[in-house]
């Protein structure tokens, strides 16, 4: 695996984990069980960005 591809996939994985941490923080920080809308928006943006990285990589890898 090339170094650039590794960095790109590592970034996407870190961003996805960060989004999951935000989601769990919304569950375990007072008030329990209530997820604030800003956490959901943040998770959605992170997940979308990470998915875009994976998708762009896939398209260009198999474009030939």
C-alpha cells in the first residue's frame, strides 16, 4: 500500500472514531441519554467526510 493511500485511509479511520466518541459523549454526559443536536451534526459531518475519502479513493483506484 502506498504511503499516500495509507495516510488517507488512516485519516478517514481517525475521523470516524472521533465521530463515534462524540456520539458516546452525548449519551454518557449529563443529561444521560439525551444527544444534543450539535453532536449529531458533528458526527454526520465527520462520517460524511470519511466516507467521501473512502469513496474518492475507490473511484480513482478502479477508474482504469
